[in-house]
C-alpha cells in the first residue's frame, strides 16, 4: 500500500518573511567570517606559535574538563533519573543554573569558593599548598562548571528513556547495584553519554567569561582559544579571524556528528 503524496502547503508571506530574516541573521555573520578570512596567509598564521599554543591548551583543558564532568555528571544524572528523594526538583534546577548564569558571574562565584581567601580555597592553600585561580587547573575547573549541565541533561534524558526492566531483570538475577549500573545501565545509555560528552567538550572549548575571570589570560598557561581571539582583536584582526575559523570548524563538525540525534533528518 503506497502512502498518499503529501500536499505542498503554501507558506504565508507573514511567516516566510520573518523566517527568512531570522535565517539571514544567523547565517550572515558566519558568511562574513568566511569572506573576510585571510585565505592566502592562512597556513602561515595557523603555524604561528601563539596559535598552536592556544589550540593545544584549549584541547587539553576541554578534554580534562569533559572527563571531570563525566566522572561527576553521570552519577548525578543517574541520581536525578532513578532515585526519588525530597528536593529532587530543586537539585535539578540547581544543576541547570550554569546554563542561564552569565559566565562572568560563574567566574566570580568560583573565585569566592576556590580563591585563596575563598570558602574552600583558603583550606586548600593552607593544608595542601594548592592554589587554583590563574592556573591551568583553574581553566579546567571553570570549563567544567559551565559545561557539566549539558552532560547531566543529556544523560538524564537517556536514562529516563531507557527501559528499566533490564535493570530489574539484572537485580532479580542477583546482580548488585554497581554491577547493574556498569554492566546494564551504562551500555543502555552509552549513546546519550557520548552525545552529552561531545556537547560538554564543545561548550568547554568555547568557554570565555568564567575562564578569564577565574583563571586569567596568561599565554601558555590559561590563554585558551576564545581568550586568544579576544586579545587578537585588539592587535591583529586577521589573527582573530583565523582563530575564530578554527572554533567555527570545530562547532560545525560537532553539529554534523550529532545531527541525527539533535537535529534529525528532513
């Protein structure tokens, strides 16, 4: 039995015009970046030590922040999805606060907690001699703070969509909670964990406000790609465009990799 052909609907001009303007508003800045890019000198600019150092530091810190988010965020997502406890809605709301919190405010909050005179920072400094602000570890902490909600939301959604009967069957066969979690639950939600980790990594790679507030902008130590773009705008606009192209390429690659999960097919 063949499916009847769908009738093509006429799009009202009152919807088509603002939709076209919205698309232009999103696409034109990206097109301008491509048009103004110094393509002839691009290989030489990409090989400059400052660009490579910022790129290396960005990749390393974003990866470390993602690993930290996975280690802490997956158990948190499981707790929110599988355990009923008083105040669960409040905890879920607190987890999503970094999504709407201005990143600079997040950096200030991190300073108040992990700074040398902060709630935990003073204890870390006096007890272990560890100071997190204005260090590479501080960059990782700032990136993890703003990126973890992406992972938690993705993994919690995957857990809620997974069939709990597999976990119940494992429990009836004598498997403990840890065995059930590692052997049954994690394989079930592995695509959600992977998608959340990629989104988390991308958000960490593009983090600016919390990083510059909490970790500063020191080349080779805390100057990531977004910070290098900000600094280059004041001295060399062409270098800022090159750095922006790198971040744009990474963003497009991530969107293309997740298109089936997050965008869907037409």
